[in-house]
C-alpha cells in the first residue's frame, strides 16, 4: 500500500516539475522551485511512511488486545 502512495506522490510531484520546466525558462528561478518540489516530495513520503507505520502498529495492537485474550 505504501508503494502506491509513493507512486501517487511521485506522479504529482513530477507533474509539478514538468510544469516548472515548461513554463519557467529562467534557471535562477526554476532551480530553486525544483529544489522546493524535491523537499516537498521527501517530506510527503516521510509523512506517508510514518502514518503507515503508526496505523499498522495501532491495528496490530487492537487485534492482539481483542482477539488474543
């Protein structure tokens, strides 16, 4: 499931980079924008990973508590 989330994140972020490369011709402007998109990508993937791990651990704890007594 996390793989699909990362694929979606990459697709959106690559769309942003394509837009930047298409419409921002000045390198002094486009390079910082691309660096910002890269930072967004790393941040968003980390948030997705943390959410995945947290909800997985919570679900496992609930199942153990209710079904393994």
